[in-house]
C-alpha cells in the first residue's frame, strides 16, 4: 500500500508544498484552539475544526494540491458499502451513519511533503502547544496553592449552543471538591489536554530534542491528570528512550521525577485534594464494574468477544447509533460490530490500516492508534479522529516511503 504513488496536477511542486504546509498549520491551529466550538443544532452539531477540514480538503482537491490514494479510496468504498448494506437490513440512525461516512472520507487523501516540510508541520504543532501546556501547568499549580477552583474557563464565558456537546467541561476531582482537573482552557476536557500534551512530548523527543520544550510538554501531561496522555507515553517510551541525547534524557527524567513526586503527594492525599490521582486509582477500577476504567478497558473487550462469537452479527448489526451504555465506552471495533456487523468492522480495520503505512513518526503513531482503538469510544469523536488524521495519516514525509523504520526519527532539529 504505497501512499506515495498518487499523481497530482495543478500547482508547481514548490507552490503545492507551500500550500500543503499552510493547510496543515491551519488545521492544527483550529484543532488545538477551536476544538470546543461547533455549529448547527445540538442533535447534529458539526465540529468547527472538522468542518474546516472538509472545506479545506475539498478546495485543495479542486486546486490539485492534495492527492486521493487509490488504495485508501477502494478500501473506504468497501467499508461504506458494507455499512450501507447493514443499514438496509437493520435500519438505524441516518445522522449517525452519515457522520461515520463523512468523518472517515478525509482518510482517503494524502499530502506527500519533503522531509523538511514535514518537520515544519510537526514543529508548528509543538509550538502551538506551548500556550495550552503553560495554561495546564498554571491551572494545576494555582489550584493546589490556593485551594480554589479553576481560574481559567472558556465554558463560563460562552453559551452552550456553540460548544461541542457530550464532553465533561468541569471535571472536578474528587467530584465534590473545588479542584478541577486542568483542561488547558482550549481543550474539550482533561483527557484531550493530556492527549495533546503527550503527543507534543512524543514529537519533540522523536524529532527535535529541545530539552525545555520536552520538559514543558511532559510536565503538562502529568499535571493535566489525564490517564490518556500517560497511556500514550507508556506506549511510546520503548520506541523513544534509546534515541535520545543525554541532555534530553536528563531533562525528561527531571520532569518525570517531578511528575512522580506529584503523583505520590496526590496518592497520599493533599489537604486540598483529599483523594488519590486518577492515574493510580485507575488500576484499582479495572475490577469494579461501575468504574470508568472498567467501562473503558474491560467491558468493551468483553462485549466485543461476545459480539464476534454471535452469528447474528456477521453481516449486519442492530443499526447505526443503537449501541447503549451496556457496552461501556465502546471501542471502535465494538461499536462497529454491534451497529453494522463483523464484515463492516473488518472492512474498517483494513481501511484504517491503509492510512498508517510509511515508516515515519512511529512512536506517536503507535501511541495514538492503540489509544484510539483500545481505550474508549473514539469512533465518532471528531477531535480524536482529526488528530489521528493530521498527525499520522494525511501528511506524509517523502523520505518515509524509502527510509527504514528505525532510522526515521534520527533527524536533527529544524
């Protein structure tokens, strides 16, 4: 599955690449700073960053700036046909299947950049994360030092009608306390703040190795108090450690030690928190059927095994949008088998895998893909889907098509 084989016409190569970098930079800005915003009725609201991506990709296709991958397009068509056939037999929500088809239509395109241009895109992402990461650290420290609540909240300033619904905007921990888990002001909830901070950490350690930025992003990941970011770091560490310089490893160890110190303090209970940190308590939740950890990690796996063992779910499910809370925070595979059948799930996984070829940004790709597929109900999460698309699928460095996987991240800082 060669993502570099598409042919483009239109702009000269230099202009096309410049337009591609501008496209990526604009999308990353919107993804970070506008992710809370949505338009349309709350029953079928559209994420502003995703809407901007639809429009931008459409325009770039018209201008010949971005390519459609024939392999991805074919597998996407198979996935759509399988879902539509299931919909004919089982019915379901038209808006739900429409959202599914629209979201993943963007995965059919790719933008091949020179290695230098690709690194500029990643550098934009890290630099765009400096302000939110600083806010995360400020929110955490302010609350711990004063005992007051979150001093920076976009949600109190804006009407709910323009905010993307279905997310926890005020994540108190514990729920009866004044302390709110930091969301970096711009993020939907702390789990997304930790996801983006961890992504910036992994990118920094993979490509640029600037100690102060690596320390800032790592500190923000810890202080966001989100298990998502920590999970990503745990996945990426084996792919990162051996490639770092001594100064970066030292800075990272200092930041990690600080983070662990914070964890220990919270686990024993600060006077202002009174409870353990979600990271450490999450392991205890796995045996509790009423806990978030069980609902995100254990229950979806158990239900998936039951579904794929049931012949009734081979070609069709119970209809788009029919999954219930009985399946926990259903993994993409669990939701697809339940609503569309096993055939649609297999078609999706093949299509999804076709977008991940190319030996580049391997630590981040591994962390994001495992997190996306196996830690929660992200199938129709526009922000999570767009993050995977921008950082792992659409933008492709030309050198990754020929460079061995273990050598991809050995470049120097831009």
